[in-house]
C-alpha cells in the first residue's frame, strides 16, 4: 500500500476537483429553462408542491423520494425569501411563465455539488484500498467521464445516487476495517441514503455483506450480528426518509411497465450484460481504449483475488469492488429487459478504479524498464500523455454539447423574423457531425421548424428552386461535384447569401453556407373533404378552393392525431395526384402533429392526397389539410 505524499496529494486532488467543478458548472449554466432537459419537469413539479404546501408528499410519481427534491426546494425557498426582503429580481424563482432561470441554475448547481462531492468520496474509497496514486487517477477518470458530467449538470437524481452509493461504499469499507457496531450503523445509514437516491442504489448493500463475510478473523456470530445491525438501521432510516413510501413502490412498478414497453421497441439489442459492456466501451463513458483497460483491470483483480494470497482485509476490499458491478447487472437483468445508460451510472466510479489500478500497475511495470534504459524523461512524457488521454473525452463532450456547429448557426440565420412565417420549407445538408450533437438542436427545431435533411444533389434543381433556401457545408463548393452548389450560390443575391466560419467557443466546423429565396405566402385555406380515393386506404379527395387555377404553386400542411403517428416520426409519406412530396414535421400540439410538404403545382380538378407511414387506419374527420399558395417576390 502506497504512502500519502501529504501536501502534493492534496494539491493534485484540489486541482482535479477544481477542473471538474469548472467543467460541470459550464455544462449546467447552458439553457436555463424547461426546454433543455425534458425529465427536469418531474422534479420541478415535486419541488413546486413542497413550496406551495409545505408537505413532502410528492406531486408526481416520478422521482417521489423527498431526498430527490427537498434540498432543492429548501434552496429555492431561501432564494425566494431573499428576493422578497431585498427586492433583487435576480433572486426571484418564479414569474408569469413558471420557474425562472435562477431556479434552474440553483437546482442544477446542487447537482454539480453532488457531482464534485462524488469525486472526492471516490478518492476516499480508493485510497485505503490501493493508495493515493491510484485514488488520484480514478478521481481524474471520473472527473472527465462524459456521462458523469451530464448527470452532474441536470436536475435529476442521477448525480445524487452516484454520490450516495459512493458514500455507502466508503462507510462500508470503513466498517469492514473497523468492525464496530457504530461503523456498521453508519454504513446502514449510507445504504438507506443510496436506496432513497434511487432504488438501484440499494444494491451497494451486497458489497458490505460480502466484505463482512470474508473477514475470517472475526467470529461468525459477530459478523452476522453486524450485518443484522446494518439491515435494521437501513430499514429504519429508509422509512424515516420516505414517509410516502407507497409512492416509491408505485414509481418502481410504473417504471418497470414503461421499460418493458420500450424493450419491445428495441428487440434484438442483446442481453443486459452485453449491452452493459457496450455501454462501458462507448464514447459517452470510457471509450474503447480506456473501457478495455477497465475490463482488463477487473479481470486481473479477480484473478489476483483467486490465485494469490493476500491480507484478509485487502481481499475483502477487492471483493467489495468486484461484486458490486456484477450484483448490479444481475439485479437489473432480473428487474427489466430494457437497458438505459443513466441507470448504470453508479457502476462507473468502480470501473474508474479498475482503470486506475490497471494503469498504475502497468506504469510500475514499465517504469523500471524505462529507468534501466535511461528514459526517465520519456516516462514523465508518457504520464502526461496518459493524463491528457483521460481528460480528453470530457473536454470534447462538453465543448461539442454546448458549442453549436456552423450548420446550426446557419439554420438560425435563414429563419429570422423577416422570413419565418408559417409554412417555410428548407433543405438542409449536414456535414460530418460527430456525437454528441449540440444540445440546442432540439430547441432550435421547435423554434425553427421546416428543415428537410437530405443531400442536395439527390433533390434535383427544379425542387430546390421551389424551396425557401438551402444550407450546406462550404466544402461542397470545391471540386467537380461542387457545380450544383456553385450554381445555387450564383443564383442567390448577395443579400441572400451567408457564410458562417467556425470560431472557438462560438461555432465549430465545418464552415456552412446559408442561401435564402424570396417567396411570399398567400393565406392558408382549409380544404373541403370530398370522399376517399379507394375504400380502406388513407387516400382522400379534396375540392380545389375557388379562385385557384391549376399550376399555381402551393404547399400542404397535414394535421393528424398523435395516435396515428410514431412518436419519433419526423417525416410523413404524402403524395398529391400520384406525385410523392418531401415533408417535415412542423408542430406538436396536444393530441395533434402537423407535417408540411414541399411546394408543388396544383393539379386540375380535385386534389387527391394519399398518406403513408401511419400506424392505424385514419378516420376522415380526424385528418386536417390546409393549403397555402406562394408567389416569388417580384412576380
């Protein structure tokens, strides 16, 4: 076991924690409203209920444990009291539209606090087992883990459950070492905290039981007594912290039904353990290289546990670390067939310890050989390279999540207030966009609908001429294949062309070109239903409005009941007079979804519209079609 190097270790740990705090605060302060994270609304409903009623009884079955919402409610109440006493509007937590950005900031910063505290507690867990060096590297790995950064920047229980699981593990390690009733009672309290943070956190109790049973120097009767004390304290503390425990059971039951339904959508994804390994190796977690090191570290530690004799206490510690991921995966597999990445967050601090231990063992093995070769400076360089390699995933994740691409900014540029009435239709060709995408994309799509993503070369010049504009990477202008794009540029007036270059912290590449066309809309007219094209098919006839002649440019907006459309569907199959039209989803309002077609020329006589890509058969009275005519400016 390595010996602490006092001030040096504390300084390095402080630097890691500060870096982690800066990254998580940056991630949390973006998009301080309800549009960024959908699931935050459930916690806010519970917080609002606490503020209005003073009761911990949850308003929503989702996230019903008071531990998940009362700390935030307390902070918001304090901010509201300060606002009333000082009149400072920055402290106001509610306005006419709901919770203010200050309220979102306060709640997210508490999650940031949970995240930073979990980094510190991870160091406390790893240090007595493997020493300060391994503990520092494990903390560094978790600090820059994308999934942990994400969980620490939003108002959900995920960061809380990671912290409470680590606290329970830390107190369990201390209990196994001390062997006193007091230490086991504290560990029991920690297990109750983990279970209250999220039901999956209770699995950490398995580590304490296994570690206790492996203490062969302690009499069996005392070991069983200590486990019983832990169980009683855990049960009493959980019941005290969850006075409305029935809601918690309803939440778990409802969640299981929801997960079973989702699993049906994703048939063929593989068993949960296989998906867990894929998750570990994904770019949002460790990535393939570091993830492989984590797996190697776990296997190597298991082999060492089985084949080598060691101190009884060390063997208990190793077993506690190894058994938790196995027990967690097994319990999850029994509970549900649906894999969800955020539910496996409590396992990731343990895999970070495996990464650190394997990396440190490899470094010690290689450093002796480097020293014999006179390569001390090379060894320092390799350590620095390893640190950068561990830090890179989190830095890249936050930057890509918060900084829009030039394509995203181009989308905003073409739909300013002068050119964004209802019914606009743009063609969008994206470049090599790597995960993660910019987090503002969902809000951008809601605010600025009407974008059809497709390679412009596949659309055809005639159809592009009828659109409101095109957006494409500037690199498409180069080479022989750039003839179409150069023609589009030449066709547009200078005022209708815009090129957006990447800039640090403003836009990331590649550069994008936005072109707009000048079309003037006429009024929207609801079409009069005249019957079906053929019985039993989603084909309808509508009368051509009076005063409109064949050949006039028009577009259709199709409104359907939500039940008729896949909730993830962003396009709809629409043909008019036998001609297939491109479409894009432009609205979600209550029980309805709306889709917009590209422009087309009106046929003679009646309009025959056929709809595809729908779930059930549609009733005529539940389909709405509105037609809008268009004139090019100056026509």
